[in-house]
C-alpha cells in the first residue's frame, strides 16, 4: 500500500470576481478550442529584454564554453513546462543547435564579441 500525504489548508470563500481574475479570458479558450498555441498566463509584458529578435549573441553552453548564434524568439516556452514559465530567449546557434537562454543576464547570454572585449582589457 502506498503512502498518503496531506497538507493542512484553510478553505476560503471564492468570489466570482476573484475567480475571473485568475482564469484566462474567453479569447484564450477560443484559441485553445481552435488548436492555436496560446499560453496562459501570457508572457510578461512589463519586462524589457536586452536583445531584439535577430540580434547576434553568445550563449553559455558549458562551464567555460560559449557558442555564437542569433535570437529567434522572445519568451520561449516548452509545452511541458509549468504554467507561466518562460525563457527570455530562444537562440539558433551557428553550429545548428536550437537552445534557450533561461535568464536575461550576462552569465547566460551576452552580445556577440562581448567576451573578447572583456578579455581585451586584460591584455588577452
């Protein structure tokens, strides 16, 4: 016989207004019915990404390895990710791999040549 886990919780009254705020709009349901790949919740609208689609970038692909490519899409999402989870960028690498950058930070993705400029300051 398996183990059963339970978490204590408190029931609260849920109003129609509160439910409507958390549910997708009718247009989203219509898109789903028609088979359109519409995400809910939608990608963030209040975040400004550093790189436009088409921009040449370098992505970290290993401990000390970077690969060059270009941004193909903003707010990439795989179908098996939890709702509301997005990667800021999808990137087509010059070596043929199609990857995503999980964070809009220099430790994950930077402008093409940025690493060379930084090392140039050290005389390398």
